[in-house]
C-alpha cells in the first residue's frame, strides 16, 4: 500500500499543498506501521481481477455513523464510479449495520474530490482550518445520509 500511496499522493496533492507537507503526511499517516495502529478496516481496490491495485480505502465503525478515513485512487481511475463502488461494496459487507450516515474529511483545495463527493450526495457540514507539520490548510467535513 505504501508504494500505491506514494504514487497517488505525489504529484496530485503537490498541486495545492507544499510538497514537503505531502511527504510528511505520507511518511506519518500512510505507512504500514501507522496504518495498523488506527483500528480502521483497510481495503485495496483492483479495477480487474488479478490486476494491481488502483486505490485504497479505510473505514471505521462509529456506531450510527461510518467514518471513511481513507479513500484514494490513482488519477487515471478517478471519475469512473469507483468511489461509489468502494462505499457500496463496504456497506454490502455489513448487512448487520444500519448506519445513519457516513462522513469524511477532504482538503478544500482538492476541488475535483469535493465535486465528486457532492455528486455522490455528500454535503459539506463543516469547514476546518488545520495545521499539519507546520503548514496551514483547510478541510471540509462532508457527510451523506444513508
């Protein structure tokens, strides 16, 4: 997953975040040793059976809400309905759960991602000014009723 994260993040996030911030976030948040500590359920997405992964996602059960902590795709696979596929696929594995909603955080400057989430029915519920590794940024908290 680390190599996939590097490929997804490098170049894309550097368009609106300082490259050193992207690197620090990758090194601290997307590495196996840190991923395993978080308690989220991680999944790799392959576009075709037996093909290399094109994205990854992570979910955390929070009772009536589902937190989508990671949802990343290679640039060439964006806009093909794979985000909906990942979310629907996860929910199908949890027929015992009746989530009221799901939510995620998205960098406000990632306009394409925000637009994609809105098309899927997510609504901006909050705007947060954050600081990561000495760099200020803005995130949206988006939520979708299920």
